C-alpha cells in the first residue's frame, strides 16, 4: 500500500545532487557533511535565522515534493537541533546574559522542523514529529504506512545533527563511533504507478525476534539485508550491507538505510 | 471499530492520582504556586509544581529508595503509567504497543551536566525517547514503541496514533500518555518568548498576559473488543474522533482567525461522524496567552456558535506542555463520569473580540455525553480528540 516515489539525502557524500550511489557509495566519502547551496533550493526567504537541521529537512522536502498535493508531513529526529539546545542551555547559565534570546529556544524544540517545513511549503495538513532515540524513523515510517492506508500523499524523513560536544563525549566514553549530521526524506503514497519501491512492513521488536524474522523471510540468493550494525549474528548466510559506514552515526540514520 | 479507554493514571500539581485530581477540580483548588524546587531561576515564577522532590517521587514510583538517578519527567511518567496499567498482563494473544509524549525528556539532568560538566553519562538522558524506552522495559512491552514530540500537542497526537493503530488493526491494546517536568529550560524559554505571566494565568480573560507552566504526567490504556474480551477490563469512555492539522502561519503563534484549530476540530467531528451540536462541552487548550485564546476562541465560535459550553482547566494545573493533551482528556472523562463541567479559574473580564463566554462557575448535575478536547501548539501543530461514554 505504501509506495516510495521520490527520495533525497544530505550526507557526507554529494548525495543531494548525485544520489546515494554516485554521491556516496561509488565515490570517496568526505569527512564533513556536503550541504547543498540552500539558496538555490529554498527560494524567497531569509535563511540566516534558520537552523541547519531545518534547512536540511526543508531542502529534502522540496526535492521530494511531487506536483501532487502533499497531505502529511512526518519528521523523525532523535535529538532535534542540538546546536540550539546547547546554545540556549549555555545562555541560561551565563551570568552576563540578563535578557535571553528566544531564537535558540524556538529552534531547539523538536517539532520546529516539521512546523517550519509546513510553514514554508504552506502545508496545512497532518503534521507530526517522532523522537524515539535510534528508533525515531521507524515510528515515522509506521505512521506513513497508516497515512497511505488513509489515502494520503506523505513526506516522511529523518534528520539529526552532530555537535562537537558529542565527539568529546564519545571520546570520554571511549566509543569508536563518530557522530555525524545527516538527513534523508521520502515521498510515499498509496499510488503504485511510477513508484520506485514498496514499503511492505515496519516492525520494532527485540533483537532475538528480529533475527528470527530475518532468518524466516530471507532468500539468500536474491535478498540483501541492509543494516545499521556492522556485526549481526545470523544462522544462515545473509548478504549484509552496513549503511552506517556511508551515512555516519546519527539517531535517524535508518532513513538513509531505507534510501 | 470501537476504541475503549480502560485505564487511567494521572499525577499533576492538583493530585497524585485520579481521585485527588477530581477532588481538587470539584473544590476549585488550583495547584499553581511559586516554583521552588528548581534552583537558580533568576526570577520568581508561578507554576503548577508538584511539591515532591525527585527522591520522594522515586520512592512513590518504585516503593523503595533507588541508587540510580532518574529524570523527573520519567519518575512522573512511571507513577502515572503504573496507575493506568494496573493489573494488565502481557499476553501473546494481545498485540500491545506503547506510545509516549514529551518535550523536555530528561532535560533537568542535562541542565545539571552543564552546571558541573562531570556527569557525562547523564547526557544519555537528553533524547526524548528515554521515558518510553524505560516504560517499555518496565512493563515488558516488546513490540512497537515510539514517542511523539509536537510540543504542547504531543500527548494528543500520541493518543491519535494509538487510536489509528487500533482502527487499522496494528494494535489491540495501547499504553499511551506523556509527561513533562518543570525545567529551567522551558520556564526560561517561554519567558524569553514574553508569554509567561508573572501573575496567575487568566484563560480567555481580556486581561490575560500569558501562561504559567506546570508539570504532570498521565497515561491511559486503549483497547479494542478483542483485547477486552481477554483482559476483562471495563470501559471507562470511548475515543470517537480525532483531527490533526497545521496552521502554517508562524513559528510559535497560531493564526488570528484560528484556521488550523477549526480544521483540526472539523476533522475530529468528521471522524466521529458527529455534528457540532452533538458536542456537550469543549475542554479548550486555553493557555491564557493573548494569541492562543483569541485564535481558539474565534475557531470555537465559528464552528460551534455562541452558546457552546467550554472552559480551560489550565489555571488548575498550569500548562503541562506535552502532557496537556492527556491530562485534559482525563479531565474530560471526569466531566462525563461526574456530570460536571469544571470552570475556567481567575476569569474576570470578557474578551471583546468574542461573543462566546467560557464557563467560569462549576456546573454540576449536567448531562455530559460527548466532549471535545483541544491541544494546540508551537510549530502550528493543532490536535483535537472527541470522547464519549
């Protein structure tokens, strides 16, 4: 019932302009995120006060929007704008700041992303934000499957940003994983015509049950498991592609995996 | 498809359980006072604060002292969720999911890190999903789990998702709710927006200056018939309809004509297959900000006419952000169960822009069959739920 029609990714590769295969998998991955020139994509507004995370979500939304009317905007973010959260928190403990600026507070709220996308695309339809750690995108995807059952044409995506504080923390807890910024969005509709792929199901379950599900449904000749983990234990041989290698680590990176 | 509410749990500034909340509402006892548990607020703020320390809350939540430090929102949520879940058990025959709602998550602990910058592990408490993660483990809910964060409409949207999952056969039973503690982040944030009243908030009053924040958590259990046949739980009320629409007007404010609010309410009526005259009472969002009450008031007037009974219970609890939608849904159930409409406190002067008048004195012995509850917020997010007997 849920068919993917368009997608757009902003990542360390030049994926926004070239797609994932040419922009990322077949080319050398940059160490820094490759932002598109937002002025070219988001026309007619002042981008200066817009947070990076909103720019990414909005640019991806615009790229995914078909000529058909969009009925729903569904956004997943694990941590929303960390940069603005940090900025506002620090201004709270700064004794020299007697008057607080509301801008970082507004930008730190999770649903500012979906709200700004609605505002700038003048979309008055269903609007929602999911935030469930590294399962944020899965909630958004399940809602999108429900929305297509209800006949709606949906924009769904994930977006998160890394800030230097995260790297300091991952060093302190001796984690080898480096956090990155990234975003992927899709246009999903109930219409099969001209679609790129179908979303059959979205399941959240314990690792053991997920492994049973994979083993039961996997055809090792034709299927590929696209996983966010580099190490997976499975009883039979399964072709696995680890997307985190390309996307980097961020909480809504399963959206990149789906792309 | 019938979606029954079979369990209720609530903690707020006016009570640590359902009975205490009802008692405060019936006796017009507001929970708004000086916020004194958050240290180092630069000014004095009024808010709906629960006068228990985290240690005391932890003792209620777990029944014994805990070594581990938990965010306050999590403690409030656990207490409310345990009341709602009650004697429910996990059964392989019932597909049970959990949906939470929060805006600040564990922000109170993150604030402490920045002060001391040593307790790094506490940063793990920033993501919004931690409360749902903890509750899912606590109640052994191994299937779908998620958290919605749409500011002040979060819990309402969580209830809407739960209802849609039951309607579409993706769940038989849903533990759904939300919680937000008072934090320095949100109190200062709303103050920086210049919509925090230094006095007691006055919803739908011509002299309203803004909101008072509050802290609360509430959870409910939703079930379909199949689940109720197994659990033998009794129906308390039913979810009849819901609507979600965006204003697409401003980052933080609602459109002055209440376009998004009207759309959300109309969608909910359509889903419930009801007309506006079927609604006995509206529990309004009524935050007491100049913008919300004008926008929402106009939307109610346009859709329901001048005689519609409506009130805001925000002056009892403060604006409890992500929890507001579920706190007020439970108050709506209490209205139905007790044949009572709870009033808008602190109301003195009518708004000249509106022809409708909020309920300002408690109305008892009135038949309330159907209630519409609004939750509007930041980012233009509008959500409406209709419940019935």
